[in-house]
C-alpha cells in the first residue's frame, strides 16, 4: 500500500507550471521592450522636430542679420551723400562769410574816408573863418583853398561811389543767400526724389524677377538680393557657364533690359554681381585660391549679361571667396548654400 502511494507521487509532472511561469516572464519582458522602443521613437521624433525648428529659426536669424546689414549699407550711402551736401553748404557759407568780411572792410574804409572828409571839412571851415578876417588873400592861400576844395569834392564823389557799391553788394549778398537756400532745398529734394525713384525701379525689378525665377526652388531670395547656387551656373571648380545657368540668366537679362530702359539717365544705378565659394580651398593653375574662382565666376556672369545687351558701365563684378557665408558649419547643405552668385540692383 505504501509502495503504491510512492509510485503515484513520483508520476506527478511539474513542467507545465514552469513553462507557464517562463511564458509569463517572457511576455512581461517583451511588453517592457515594446514600451521602451515606443518611448525611444517618440523622443527621437520630438528631438528631430525641435532640431528642424531650431535650424529654421537660425536661417531666419541669418536673413534678418543680412537685411540689417543691407539697411546699414544703404544708410551709409545716404549718409555720405548728405555729408557731401553739408560740405558743399559749408563751402558756400565760407564764401558768404568771405564776402561779408570784404563788405565789412569796405564799410570800415568808407567810415575812415568819411572821418577824413569831416576833418577836411572842419579844416576848410576854420580856414574860411580865418580868411574872412583878412581883407586880402595871398595867391598861395587861394591855391591851397582851391586844392582843398577839389580834394573835398573828390572825396565826396568817392564816398558816394562806395555807398552805392555797398548797397549793391548788400543786395547781391541777400540774393546769394536766398539762392543758396533755394539750391540747398532743391538739392535735398532732388536727392530724395532720385532715391525714391530708384527704389521704385528696384521694387519693380525685384517683383518681376521673383515671379519669373520662383519656379526654380534652388534660387533663394534674401532681402533685395537673388542668390543663385553655383551648381546651377557652373560645374565644380569651373567658371564656365552651363546651359541651365544661361537659361536663368536669359530670364534675368530680359527683365533687367525692360526695366532699365525706363530708368532716367541721371539716376546712377548699377547691377552688382557677387561671387561666393564655400570654405573648401582650391589650388589649381587657373584658380590658386577661392578668391580667383569667385571673381572669375562673377566676371563670367557679367560678360554673359553684357552679351545679352545689358550696359557694361552699369555692372560690377566682385569676388568674396569663402569669407561671407550665409550658412554656418561644414555640412553638405551649408556648403551648398555658401556656393552662390548674388545679384542686386542698387545705386552707386
């Protein structure tokens, strides 16, 4: 009886319990891993969105900084023109002061002549009184009286001439002052009109060119400048215009020629072409540095536009190398943004 109980106890199977426990533990571990993976994906997406937003804010900040720099340049030009007007006004004021000093000197001379005339008149009167006391006058005394009388008449005539000249010069000085003020007002008004007129043509050129070039997503607009990527115009390490770049420049030349035909000749405007490269140095027999490459590319654009009919005297080419980037860092995107041609219609 005891032996049969032992055999029954030994035949009990415990493995199903272990399997259930391991299965529950495995499911718990899998659930924890799923929670971890989902949280990591959420955090990665959040960080990526935040980095993209920071990048957009940095680009916007760079654009604002560039716009502030352009406004500063424009204010500098206007300040220099204003300083030139002030200098001219100061020169005219100095001339006016010189004429006034001359008039004051002539007035002092006239006063001295008048005092001398009064002294001579008193001397003649005294001589006349002395001569009246004598019954006879000598020939020498009569000759002296005649000379004194002639001198007095000459001095009176000279004094009248000086007085007339002083009145005429005072009138001319007043007229010159009024003319100077009028010229200054007209100069300031004309300067403001020319600046406003050029800004109107700039706005028209900018708006029309933006409408034409907006189909190309690679062309960027920053402030009042168009930024054309170098890859659109040139091959790597080359200053030879490609067909795609020539097509874009043809659009620019067409708009520019239509606008500049209506700009008056007395407005001193220029089309500025600036070449920029990235920070990667170049050293070839043709281009020893990025300065030569950026300058050659700007000159190539100027020559092509000149061939399309744009006046050569209205264009300027400049190369800035890698020293004025629009994007920081050395990532492929930043390097691509910094390799560019900038085009701007401005005053000289």
